[in-house]
């Protein structure tokens, strides 16, 4: 991996599966769940470095909240050197949020 590779972009996608059409996964609390997820890609500055991926699962309505949180917190990773944040998220949050 290139020692100077950094995160140049963050892409977040709202992906939903229409499970509510057949009431798949429904219960008394969730009568019409659409199994859903937010898929995140961290795009590196170097083509030699693999794209970082992350998933967050919701029942559909939570996707908007997750996407909003990703947009609000993207500044924590954009422009950061990848090696400096690998292995733990603690240095990011401690240094940037206090």
C-alpha cells in the first residue's frame, strides 16, 4: 500500500428490499418492514489501495437517519491518510470531536 494514500471520497447508497409487499419479516411492532441497508464506500486516492466498504442494516425508515449521520460525519475521514486510521476509530473521534 502506498504510504501516502488517503481517503479522497466517501459514497453512501440507500438500498432497500421490498419485503413489505409480502409481509416478509413483519411482526406486531414492524407490520411493514422493508429490509434495507446503507452501503458505504471509502474511495482511496491510489488505485493500488482497495476500496473500503461498510454496511448498516435497518428496517427501511432508519436509512434516512444513517445517511444523514454519514453526511454529518464524513469530515472525520475525508482527506485522512489511510494508514493513520487503520485498526481503530478511536483516534478519529477523540481528536476531531472534542
